[in-house]
C-alpha cells in the first residue's frame, strides 16, 4: 500500500547515506534518531531544505532528523527502505565517545516507550485529580479498573525495558521480556511485600536460599537499572551460546540457558547491586536539590530546552524514572514544565507583534503544539532562528523553574512536560500549594517571555533582513512585481488544493497553490524561469520564476512508487524555460491503469514571501497556458 510519506522517506534514506549506512533507527516524540556507520555521509543541510523536515541535529553520536508530530508515520514509511537493523551496529557504536554511547543507549531504550509512558502518566494524573475533587471514590471499582489501566505499565516497566534493552544490546527482545517478567513475578513480589510488612511490625521471616546462597529480595516493580544491567549481561551470554551451539538446537537451548543462568544471577548479584546504584544516584541528586531547590529549579528551567536542541535531555530520563522508583516521586521533572511553556510564551509574543500573516499562523500553530509538550516546531521553526525569542523563553523557564523549586512541586508518575502534567503533581493527600505553585510557574513561564518579546524584539527589523543591492547590480536584477501570474501547466479540471486526497498538500504545509486533474500527458511550464530540480523519478519538478516564485509541480499522488516509469522529461535541471514550454511527457492512461490518482498539485513553496496566493480563474475547466494563479 502506498504511503503519503514515501517520497519524504526515500529522500531521508538517500540523504543519510543510503540504507547501507544505517546501523540503527529509532524515533521519539518528534525525531528520527539514526545511528550511522559513517555520520559524515549524512547530508544535514540538504535535508533541512525539505519542507517535511524541521531541522537536523548531530548530537550524542546520532544523526537526528526533526520531523514533528507525525514522526511515527514517517518512521513507518522508512522501514521498507532500510530493512532489518544492521549487524554492524556494534562497530558503528564503537567509534563513538563514551558520552555519546551512553546517550545513544539511553535514548534507544526509552524512546520507544515514551508515548505509552506519557499517556499512562496523564491518566494517573487525571485519576488523582478526580479523587482530589471527590469525583471518584478511591475505594470503588471504577478507581480500581482505571488505576490498573494507568499503573500497569509502570508496575511492569521491567518487562517493557527488557524488550527495548535486549533489542538495543543486540539480543532477542523476548528473552529480555522474560527476564523482566521474572523480576516482577507475583510470587516474588508477594514474598518481598511479606518481608517488608514483617519488618514494619518488628517480626522476622526466615531467609531463603538458592543452592545455598542467600537471596536478597528487592522491590523490582517500576525499576530501571536492574533490568538494563541484566539484559546487558544476558546478551553477552546469548551471543556466546549462538556461536557455540549447533544451528539445529540453538533456537531452543539459547533461551533455555539464558534464563537458567541470568535470572538466578540477577536475583543474587545483579539486582541487589543495581538497586544500590539506583538508590545512590537518587540520594546524590536529592542532595543537590536539597542544597537549594530554587537554584536547582532555575538551572533546570533555563537549560532544559538547550539540552533538547542537542538531544541530550534523554540522559536525564533514567534519573527521573529512578527517583520515582526509589522515592515514589521526582522533583526534577516538574522543573521542565516552565521551560516548555517558556517557548510557548515566546511564540505567543511573536504572534502578537508579527506583521506577516504567515509568521502569525506559524506562531499560533507551534504554540498550540507546545502546550501538549511538543516544542521542536516552536524552537526550530520560530524561536531559535530569531535567537532573542529563544533566549527569552529560557529566561521564562528559569524563573518558572525557580518557582517550582520554591514550592517543592513533585511529580508522581512519568510523563512529558505538558498542560496535562499538572494533574500528575497532585499527591495522595489532595491538591496543595505545591500544585498551585506549578500552575503559577507555568503561567509565569508563558507571560515573562511573551512580555520580553513584545517589549524588546522587533520583528519587522530582526526578521529576514533584505540585503541592499548595489546600483550597478540593480540593472541586472528583476524586481518582484506587485502581482505575478502563473499560467496553467495542463489542460484539465481545476480543484481546490484542500480537496486533494493527500494531507501533506491539502494542509498547505508545503505552501499554497492549486490542483489540476489533467486531460492528457503533457506538462507545460507555468512561468518564465529556471528548472531548479527534477526529482529522480521524474514525477516532480521545481521551478523558479524570473520574479522569484518557487513552484513545485507534483504529477499525481504517490506516483513516486512508479520509480520513473511512464515519465519522460523534456528538459534538464538548470535549463531556462519560457511560459508554455513543454516540461514533461507522461503516459496518463498507463498511470491510471496502475491505480494511481493523477491529480497534480501546483504549489508555491515560498508562499510566506507573498501577501496571498489566489486563483486567477473560477472556471471548473482550464486550458493550458491560461492564467491560473495570482501571487500578490
């Protein structure tokens, strides 16, 4: 089945050096995270020119392509082009620095489960809100069922991490899951709870032994470090067994031997040591926090978005989860909320002062995404390129983070910082000042940057400065007219671009324009100008008119799948053309016979440089070379 993101997926794979250069690929909320065998082959600047890519970041040993909210769809579209994960992933990772390898491991393990963790965390927060407002009985069946839905993922977290950790380390994910399941087996957890209850009542329960070795039972529910270390050790064993055992029996005996050795060793050695490491890390971070919660909050609030830019924020994810496991709460996660809302506030300030309506529309849309915790569009598409708004957003985050620290706000479940996160800050005792402090911090995080942007940032002078053209050169430069008219590239039926059955075009994400259902297989140039690009499958053309209009003509929908079949270009890249020249001949009936829609969008990709893009005719059918679009 064709996918509307196939064309973008193909270009991304090509620009990262091809499928053979991809060692591994995962995605988080907004980014494709490639581990490349040779990162120097990644063409970051070329990818940034694609309207479907927000930006590209090289950080933590990864080649990160920032896509936005629909990253999972693009990820799925890429899979057929890169195939199974490469066997050379380990060798690629060995070339990284220690810090980059750690960041890569952490992001690979946690990124796949971020969505479900955030969703379950929001649900836990909403349940806490309902209980606090007396909308739900904490002892009733409704609460029991909903709490199971929200808490199940966190309680059985070692099973989820067993899958992702084993996969990252190069082992069989289901063996990792089996090890995680053993850690939270009801019989094991029941015995731990009995020991804990006995200690509280001053009683003792006889120790248990495994082959004469005493077992130290730990609470592995929601734990992080024990299962990761267990999977790391197990994959070493697994690879050895796969080398030593005959092919005829290794599929059966490798899992058998892994469970036989790794599970007992985890209960006896790995688990207790990992638990002590986790408790030590939590104590260390809490010690830093206790020295000055306000300063800790200001630092976290100021730097969080800087860490996000480079993808380094993943290094703190295990810290947050570990704090939840050891303490039952985390104090650092809430400090990131005003950092997120700070970028929303900066976008709001730009929305208020912007003269350009495209800029206002962009500021409004990325601001809304920011409320739901997705800040990359606001950061990369709006605030960071203008520099000052991004800095003002960080200032708002710092002030809000300090407020969070002052009120001692805690989060009681894992999630991403967003508007719904506030419900996750409600303790079992009900809404208190720590929750109100978070609300105040979020509001301050929005207002401060917005006021700073409105007061100190001047959009009309700081945005897109126009270079001065020397008088001698002006004679050779065509000025942009008040109105430019494009002619129809086809004989055919005219339809509104928003009616095209492809969301990428219909949403006007790539720019405004119009669409035509052609009568025949001849494409004519709508402008006087240059053929800037011809897509390698010959189905799409990029033109630049003499007056500066950048025009994309995409013949058919999903026709990239034809790999150039039925398309015969009549011009070359870089060639000068006149309005009405033939650009392409294509077999329209053969394309239709293959089941493809021949509806052709005509897009003005630099729409933001015009006040508006308007249709020149209201007739349902148009002749080639007749006026079709007016750019004003």
